[in-house]
C-alpha cells in the first residue's frame, strides 16, 4: 500500500518551453501533496505544499508563477515548470500523505520515484 | 522542527547489522522520529517512525533512548541493496506536515 507514481520519469526540453509533471497516489487518497527539488549531491528541498482543492503554499524563494501547482483531486497533483531554463534542470520529487485517512498532520509522507528534468 | 545530526558516511559488511545513529537533542515532546532512505536517483523510501517506544517492522528496527535525545536505526542483515543515503527527521505531528531533509548518512554495504 501507499504507492505514489510520477510521470514522466525523465524529460528533456528546450529552453523557454513548459513542462508538466504528474504525481498520483495509486492506492490512497492524498489530502496533502508536496513537491521537492533536488540538485546533484544535495539534499531534498521543499518547494511547495498543496491541499486538495486549495491553492498551494510555496516556500520562500520559490516563484509561484514559474512553478504552477494544481491539486484538483485527492489522487492527482501536477507541477508545471513554465518557461523552463537550464538552471531549472533538477530532480523533482513529489510526496503524498493521507494514507491513514486521518488528518494530514499525523500522516506519513510517501514519495514518488522522481522526475529528472533537463532543460537544454 | 528539531534538527538532527548524523554521521556523513558509514560502511557495513554484507550480512551484518547496520546501526545508524542520529542525534536529536532538542526534540520536543510531540515530535516523532522518522527514517527515510534514498537510493541513487530514486525518491525517498519510508522506513520507520516512532515517538517513545522502540519500533520494528519488516525493514528495520528503531531504538529511541529513554530521554529521546538520540535514536538508532538498525538494519539487521544488510544487503548490497541497502546501500543508500539514510535520513533521520524529527517532525511535529500537530503542526506543519513538511519534512526537513538534512544531509543524512551515506551507508555503503560492502560485499
């Protein structure tokens, strides 16, 4: 149980284009989803937190107009990197909580396999 | 959330127990200790968590000291597939749900 998937696993795009990454909770309803970014040899950094049906909360320094997050259902959240540039190349990882069915503050986060974005 | 301190790296012989320490001396009463691991180029994998009592599941055991200022993750019979970066995280269950990932311990299991 508690499986999270991401699609695509790897994407290469040209500078200036937009890229959408999907995060799905396959066997539970995710009341809260999180998006992280990880640069090579660095630890994960939280970008934003989203609750189903409401606007995402972005961490300081993360541009909300550049990284659009939509959490339209209890099993799907999407991250769109708009007008991507080479410095946006990174490993993007989502996580989801809500597997217990209790309030999100008490739930374990389960992570997706990650999406490696390369912007040329 | 309280910060944690872990050794940057450890080696363990295949088949032996791997004991990964974590110091969380500023942990507060309502904070849980979580352990995740990240194998190269994959998303983090949940291992185990606990509050006060020792915990065991199919992956590992978590030993928390009585004063809760430190803990040890034990992989009873390490295999080569356990080579990964292990993260010890303390989290307030009543507040924000986000996790803060420090630098973790890079465990290398040696044949």
